[in-house]
């Protein structure tokens, strides 16, 4: 139980670090930990007409973070994103993409735009 709480706390801190990296890049937070029956999205942010559905991964390396998004997880994130787009007119009229932010200890978080495409 302790390990789970520690991992959850570490995940929340990674999301906070990712949020600030994106804010520094000029993105505005629309939602964090957006939950639907189909799945969850860590961060939803927008800059201009681009809405980003962001998966934050805290791992030992950047490669491990990127490859940790499974096709099943991408599908669930895509379903949750479609739910968001259905209720957000700006997102429906603009562009959207699926990004990954890797958080590795003692490194600045790295943003990978358009990192994956969910399968339908």
C-alpha cells in the first residue's frame, strides 16, 4: 500500500513539472486528470488553435517513457479525447494532437509533440 501511495505522489509531482514546462512554452491548462468511463488524460492544454492531450510518464529514461504508452492505453486516451472534443467547440474546430512528456529524475522534463496516434 505504501508503494502505491508513493508512486501516486510521484506521478502527481511529475504532472506538476510537466504542467509548468508547458506553461513556459505558452500553453494554457484546460483540464488535469480528466476522467471519463473510457479513460483518463493527464493534461489537456491549448496554445492557439491546437489542443494537446498529454500523457505524462515518469520513468528511468526518456526512451522508457515514450515506449511505455501501449496501444491499449493510446486507444483509451483517444476515446477520452473524443469525449472532450465532443464537448469543446474550440477543440472540435481546431487541431489536436497526442503528446508525451517524459519526466526523468534530475533532468528537465522533455516534451514530445504528436508522439502517438490512438487507434479507432
